[in-house]
């Protein structure tokens, strides 16, 4: 660039700097777009079969709708990269499951807390289990670079255990850390309790050794150095309202509820079955799912819950086959041989789709799918009884979380004697649906690494030194 051009650019920057700049909320409204920095992981944002999804994606989508603008979410490849986007004003906020720390809070404006996490030490079951910080010495520990967990280790090193050492991994997803422990490349990983709880199903051999520190608030961060007062007030009011009206709880149940109540043994058995029992039938399950316009992962999860992918399975009550169909159901669905995997899968898929079509049209996804699964297990009549009880008690009969809480009441005489179809094993239906949701998520998450965008090669080489140094503030 010539000297004259440099002078012109400097003059323009001076003039721009001298103008009154609108606050961040005005800029977002004028732009018609909310720019969000996040990270690619099962607990925040990822590309699913039907496009972008994830808890943070859902939350920021609601915020964008409230502001009357479009959402533009850009995943970073490292945690420091998220804060670089804020420093460069490339993002209006960072929504990435980030803990509040004194260091971050001193630099970046932040929202009120919308949930909490606890840093945990994770190890491989069957190996040495550390029980205190002192036990961590001389063990190979991995942690995400720029994370609050890395700061926690640094604080412990400075105040309690000077011999403590660890390796910082330059990524944005704790799955990278868990993979290292799973493959025995590392002894321990430091991860947030919320992320490990959801992802443990992918790593059933990993366990929590102990909590590294106390509970931490999770917040959204905003860019420093600009007028964020009105935007922050809007965000805080938005989060508070979602917590009060139950929307936040429903979203957490939708994205994380499937992880509740699943044992490590069940997850481990499922992981083994995925590698041994599923491959011979995966192509067939894909074919049938396409025929009935279902996600193959959902059909596969149903088949696993029913028979563990065993086409010759049989129960003492007489249900048989991959989808464990009764004789009447098989006859109704045109299945001549329940032990034929293809016929069984098609019969089960057809029966499920018939149930789903019979549900009231006002029930939206994903609640519609979960309720159809409950009816598949317990019957439409009993599901309708549970929905009536839900409405009587002030819940929403069209929301799975509310109905799920009332299904077990069908086992109590005080309740089922006032229903049309009477007693039913409601807990069994709840377990059935939650298990399928769990298996469905594991199958879907297996494809997340394949859908991740690749990070640029040594991006810092192409940035000015002044921009590279901003990374120091990412702590």
C-alpha cells in the first residue's frame, strides 16, 4: 500500500472514530442480523441431519426472533478464537457454554447466569483413580486451552501444588479431550460436569474421579469497549423470562434430558452393540427409514430398545422379531414373518408412523415423536389418559416433558380410576422413550466429527502481530 493510501485510510479511521457510534442494539437492528460466536459440540451447536441444532443454537435463535433479526452463528475452532471474535467485534455475543471467571468478567461484559457447571476430573475406569489435587502430580492431564478449567489448574499450581503440570489442547470441543483419555493417550481430562454428563454415553468407560472446584455460572459474553448497556439489559430480561416461564427448562430437557437415568453399563453395552450387532443391519435400517421418511438413527434406536438388533428375539409374552411385534400388530401391518428383519422393521416403522399421524396436529416436534414413541409402547388410549391428567394438573398436554411427569400416575389408583383406560405401567413408557432418545442421540452424535468444518491452517501466520496478541485476553 502506498504512503498516500495509508494517510487516506488513517484519515478515514480518524473521521469514523470521531462520529457518534450507535449502541450495539441499534447496530444489530439496523443490520438485521445477530452475529453469534459459538463452538462446535453436542452441548452447544452442531450440524445435524436437518441443519444447525444444539442448545445454544436454540437459545440464540429465540433471541434473534425476539429482536426481529436473522441469526448468524459462526463456530470458532478454539476457545480463544471465540474471544477473538468478540475483540474484533465480529460477534455481538458469545454463546458457547462458557463459565464466568474473574479474568473474563474483568474484560468482557456478560449476561446473568442461565445454568451452572462443576469442573470435573475424568479418568478411564479400571486405572488409577485420583481422589485429590495432590494425586494429580505426575499424571498426564489434558485441558482445553483458554478454558476456565485451565485457569483453575493454574490457580491450584500457584497456591497448592507447584508440581502440577498439564497439556493444553487447542480446540473448542471437550470430545477431543475425552478421546485422548479413551485412547489412553492421556490419564485425565478436566471437563465441565454438564458436558461430561451429556457426552458420557459416547465414552462409557470414562468416569468422574472428583470435582476439581466449586460450581461455576455459565453466561453469555459481549464485546468489550462498546456500548452494550441496552443489549445486555435485553439479554438479561430475555434469559430471566425463559427461566420463569419454563422455556429454559424445556430446552434443557429437549437437548439434555435423554442423558438422565441411563447407567454406564447400559451405555457400554450399547457402544459394544454399535460395533458388533448394528453393522450387518445398518444398510437395511437405512433403506426402511428412507421408505418411511424417518431418521435412520431413530429407527435403529427403536430396534435396539426392542430387541438389541436381534431379528430372532422373543419375549415370554409372545412378541417377536427385530421390532418385537405382537401377532395382532403384525397382522394389522401386513407382516407375515415377524422373524424376518426387513418385514419386522417395516411393520414397526409403519405402526409408528400411523400412531404419529393420529396425534393431534397441534403437537409439534420433537414432542410429537416422543409422544408417538410412548403410545407405541403403552397404547394411544393410555397416552391420552396421561395427557388428560396433565391438563387437569395445569401442565401442557402437548409438551412431552409435562406428559412424561404424569405418565407414572397411571400406576396409582387415585389417578387411573378416574381415567378412561385405567391402569398402565407409565414408568415403563417413560423409560422406553428416554432410552430411545438416549440411543438416538448417540447414533446421531457419531456423525458430528464428520460434519465439522476444518480449521484454517496456522491462521495466526496470516494475522498482524497486534491481532495475534489479542489472544492473551481470551483467558
